[in-house]
C-alpha cells in the first residue's frame, strides 16, 4: 500500500502502543457519580499542571470552550475575541446557539491583539441598550494565524485590562503545550492570568479524544452541571482519560520535535518557486503555504495524488501541521513532492 503522509492536522495521530496499554489497564467507574478513579486522577493532575483549583475532563475542545463561555456569561452578553479565533470561525456558531452570546472581533496581527485595541471595544456598563461586554478571549497558540504564540507580556496586560473593567478572561489553550515548550513558560504560568482555560489532549499530545477545562472550584462545579446538561456526562470514561493522563505525563516535551519538523519544512519550502511561505509565522507546529500559479484545490489534489495530505486555512491558504505520526523522513519526502509540483510551473 502506498504510504500516506498526513499533514492535515495534529488531530490525526493514533494512540501509541504505550498509550493503548495505559488505556487497556485503566481502572474505571461511573464518572457521572464521580467514581471513575482514572478520570478523577486526570482532573487532579491537570489542575495541578495548570495551577488551578480544579479541572474537568470534557469530550472535545469545542465543548471545553463553550462550557467555559456559558458559565462566565448570561444570554445577551458579548465576548471579545480575535477575528480568526476558533470560537468564531470553527465552532458552528455555538456562542450564539448555546449561550445567546455575540462576539466582538478584533483585527489581530498574526492572531495577537493589544489591550489598546480591546479597550476601545469595551462597552460602558451604563449603556443598557448595548450588549454587556463580559469576556475577553485569547487563543494561544493561534490556530488560524498559523500556530503563533501570544507573548506573555501581552497576556499580562490583557489580564490587567480585564480586571480593570471587571471582565472575565478565557484562554483557548488547545495548543498551550506547544507555546510552553517554545517559550519555556509553564502551562501554569500562562493559566494564572486567566479565569478559565481549555486545553486539548487530542492534538499534539496524541490522545484519541478529550480536553481539559480548569478554573476555580466553584467554576468547575458550574461547568460540571453544564457538561451534564449538554449530554457530556460520561460513564466508564477512565479508558479514555488514561490516554489523556498518559499524554500529559509523557508527550509534552516531545512537541519540540514537531516544531523542528515544521521549521525544516518551512525553511526548505520557502526556497521553492511558485510558493509563498510566511516563515515568521512558523513558531510551533503549523505552516501556512500559498501556491502562486495553482489554485488551492488543484494544489491539494496534486499533493494527494502523490500521497501527501494537506489541509486548508484562510481563503487561498494551505495548512500543514506536523505531529508525532510523521517522521523527519516523511517531511523530507513531503518537500520533494511539493518541489516536483511547483517546479512543473516554471
Ligand atoms: C485553537 C482550537 N481551539 C479549539 C479546538 C477544538 O477542538 P476539538 O476539535 O477537540 O473540538 C481546536 C481544534 O482544532 C483548535 O485548534
């Protein structure tokens, strides 16, 4: 069978043998009664790692973000986020559908916006005819911007602004682990600036499913109720939580390898004709490519015919994501495939 190099997303990874073994041996119980020892252990471990009082295991990153927003707001409230934020672009309109929220969008640079930009959008409390600004949301790393990192000084300044205006501050940290590995700033150091955080186990960390949300004990108590109401109460979920626990304990430092693969890929591709690569954007494991003489669809089809799967980002942009199931050799091979395609248009 022809080998497929799948760079569509870091969500395509399959559990390793060691992870499967941990899943196989997991002790389980009914988690809706809070009697699943492995899910309980995962939540305790994750809360400690994130420096928060409590954590909750949820089926997906979308559910994590949406539960957090639901707990922090009332219908008719407004959430300020970046224009390419996952909660705006890729969560099926659920801030409006599930929580009656409207989003106010900030035009960030590579996914990063400043406190000055946000302050001008905060609505005065006295304006009863306007939506109430309630939450500022930050995505770190920023997916649609290309895996970019939000500088910690900027996060601190945004956090102070949120406090000044009595707003909540939420982190979509689906890939906070990637940011942490690059900057050396621990997940807890990032998380301390936020009221709520949502982090994925099923992306670069390689678990088959699951996210963690974290905050105060009271916040998680309310989140537990919302998760149940949205059908996210799980039973003998320790089988899956064991994978998440394994991922957190074993797979964070190895993300550096994915970043090195992304750097190799983008550096080599940036030297090719008929292809634009924003190398400054490549800070973690995501690479954005724009083909110059071929449509995105045609480029993707030609890659696919050669066994290379890539994804899409913004209009006209192709997204490649490195992860644990592609090797350095696979990346070299992917470069050769793309070189052949773009060179045929010289
Ligand atoms: C930044 C960000 N937040 C949230 C999610 C949602 O995660 P899930 O696919 O587990 O719902 C993703 C998924 O790609 C993401 O990139």
